[in-house]
């Protein structure tokens, strides 16, 4: 299911693996960012942030170890 994210305040970005490339997408307040189903991604808060996320259907997640290590090193996330 596609994932929808809206930044309500603060600063954050979504980092996605598109093919063999890692692409950063800065989020902009009150704009909907869409991540298609099956695209490996991680949300990185650049400062304290408030976001709203929802999915088209049930939540599904697949681990992708090592893909985003340079972005998540030293950060606390939902799996920590």
C-alpha cells in the first residue's frame, strides 16, 4: 500500500532507494509526500518534527538492512 506523509512542523526528509540510487526528498510543510508500495525508504527528522502518516490499507514493512546506515547511524528509531 502506498504511504502518505505530511510534515506539519519542523524539518524532515524521506530517503528512498530507487533502483540502485539513494534519493533524498525534503518534506515541505502541509504538502503530501507519497512513497509507493515496495519502495525501500526511511524518514529522517532533521530537527524536532510533527508528521502525519497513513497508508492505503494495512501497514506492511520489510527490513532492508544496511541500505540506509549512513542516515540512521547514531539515531533512535522505531526498531531500536
